[in-house]
C-alpha cells in the first residue's frame, strides 16, 4: 500500500511544470491509502507511444484505467502524466473508480523510477466515462460524474511559454472531441496551437483538427450552467449521494 498523500506527490511532484493542474480529490478520498498491486496491465496501443514530440502536449481521453496505462507509456517516452480525474469515491457510485485508484497506486513506483525532468511536456489524463448517462433511478446512488472546464487546463500562453506548439488528443470511438473538452481545445486553437486527434478505434488520424465552437463558448455563465446537472463534493471535485426524495422529485438531477 502507499499513502494517498505519497502517491499524489509522485504523480504531482513539487516543482514540476504541470503539478498545479493535477487533481488531488480522487487520491484524498481513497480511504487514506492506495493499493500498489493490480493485475498485469493490458498492452498499450502502439500508436499511443509514437505520438508527438518535445513540443507536443497530449490529452488522453480514454476510459479510466486505460488512460492511466497510456499515461505510463507516454511517461516512458518523457512525458509528464497529469491526472485530471475530478470525481470522488462513494458507495454505489455511478462511475466505479476502484480500478482507477488501484492503477494510480500501482503505477507510483514505476513513475517515480522514470525520474522525469521538471520541464517534461504534459500528458493530461481524463476518464472518458466522466459524463456517463446512467440507466435507471439514481435514488441512493453516489453521483460522481464530472466534466472538465477551461480552468482545469493551462492556457495557450502558459503552454507556449514552455515550448508547446501542438496538442495531440487520444480517444476511442469518435472522430470529434467531447463537448466539454472542446471548450479547452478551441481556446488553444484560437491561440495558435496545432491540434491533432487520433481515434484508436479506427486508426483514423485528423492531422489538422479544427474544433467547432461548442454551446455557450466563452459565455460568462458557461461553468455555472453546465455543472448544474452534476453534484459537487465537499472536498472538491464532483460527487455526492443522491437523496431518495430529491431523486424521486427531480429524476436524479438536482443542481
């Protein structure tokens, strides 16, 4: 086992260029410690370890454990994996995070051994399941769905100051980025960052990705309105239990 604080410090070490964007909530709600053993990781798609260069940032938008395995593969190539998982743990969760927590703990020793430089380019890790629409009644469930906001990522200016000129998005099953991620990517695109997207399901690569303007782009109330369907956690991030009476009255959604 490894303490949640020690594990987070491995994933977000002091002094690293991208540490301030790493999300601590999943680590801190992991019952105080994380397991360091897990079944052997599945083979990583070879297209993942061949993306980008020292001037590239990577956004890994894959389901849970797969995103962590991809992040480790990229770390072996010199990228700094930055966990942006912003959902918390709870009983009867909408999104099961036990395997994600186990993978974070199991990866700590391997990640530490790589001795990445403080200025290593970033690989931002997302869970593609974050906005999953659950089936059935949410009454009594722990609703830990979440979404990304522009402030969850560094600005184009911050990326540029570190020599980043391109962003590669890795995902599976769609030729376009998720709606919430588009609010980030379009800002980068408008700043002058080149965008590429690789769909691992089809092998299709969009070498000059042009992000369409998403709903409420750059509107002052975007964040406030879009998170109304999600439950914020008292420790930060997203996640709380759905009361029985609230779920029956509002169909499981109550801002």
